[in-house]
C-alpha cells in the first residue's frame, strides 16, 4: 500500500523540528556513580547533560539510522523484561477479547485528536525493521518489528506549534507500583523513520510479554525508552505536570531522560 500524502504544513514542521535542539539529559556521565553521589555535583551534571544532548543534536544526523540486521540474526525468542503480564482489570479484559475493544488515543497539543482501534492501525501503511534492543542492564536481543511509523500518526493529528514532546502512557503498573509506566521522546526522535508503534514481532502478533497490543520502538534509544502496553499518545510542551516531572517512569527514579545510543 502506498503511503498517503501529508499536508504541506506538517512536512514543513518536520524540516523545522530537525533543526531544533530540545531540552533533555545525556547519558555520557551515567556510569560515574561515585561522583554522582555528591548532591552538588548532581545539580551541575543536570546542566552538563543538557549540553551533551544539544551537542549530539548538532553533530549527529537527524535521519541517521540505527543498524538493521538480517533475518538469520533474529533471536529465537525475544527476551521480555519489566512487566510481562499486566494484571490490571481493564487490561485483562482486553486480552480476553483479543484487544477488540482496545483503543489508542492520540491527543494533547494537536489540532485533531484521534482514537484508533488495533484493526485501524493495521490498515495504515506499515514499516518492518530488524533491530537490536539494548537494555541498560547489559543484554541485547535482535527482533523483527512491524508497526505504524509514529510520524504518520503525528501527521494525522497535526501537532500544534508549541508541542515539544510526545508522551507514551502505558497500561501497566511496573512492579506493582502506584504509577503507570510512561515514557517520552522529543519531536526529532518522534519523527525519525525507525520510530514506530509496533503491533507485530517476528511475523506474528505482538505477545503480551513483549507489550501487546502496541509498543514503542525508538531504535536509537536504550531499552527503557521502548514503552510497552501503549494506550495513549499525548503531545505536550513540558513534563511539569506528568508524574515526577522528568519525562519517564525510570527518569523519575534517577535515570537519564536522553538515552541515545
């Protein structure tokens, strides 16, 4: 199926956004635990990490692709991690009816909010990519992902000019905690061609353990950015009113927001 043409203003927005440096945090100093234990150094690192992120945006291609692999390199079983079987009542109900009642909501700072079923997402132009998942815990796994390019969904809802970040709200309470999992990307990463909302893994429907019915794949980011069980995509101008205000579940607990690899 050929990809539908998008309106001129949205494509112009992509070109504009590709030249912007958004606020973030780098991971260059993430391994310096002894230094980072000092509270004053932590405050200073915040500014350094922002500079690292902005410097990366200046020197790296906005469209540079993460490495893709051959089918022969796909792992026999893609390793699940984090939450693997959400027990929330609404999620169990979705599983029972094969996600027929599940809907993805896209809203926030957009001109035209949308609500889409899994079937409707499956009818949109798709992208398939074989990539490596790199976990912050030190392991990697190669899988084949199929899904809708996030750029196409954003073009559909038409972001407002003040939208700076895309937030992914998830259905699971990680490790039984009180907060639902969430993650976020800046607009440059959101429009990257390898950033997709995946509903397929290795030529089959996405399994529950790996984030069914829909998960984020942002292939230039570490594993904790790859939000599973996505049920809402929200465009915002800042994180100040979201959970701990740092832009992600693990970021609220000390991880760096910028997880580029």
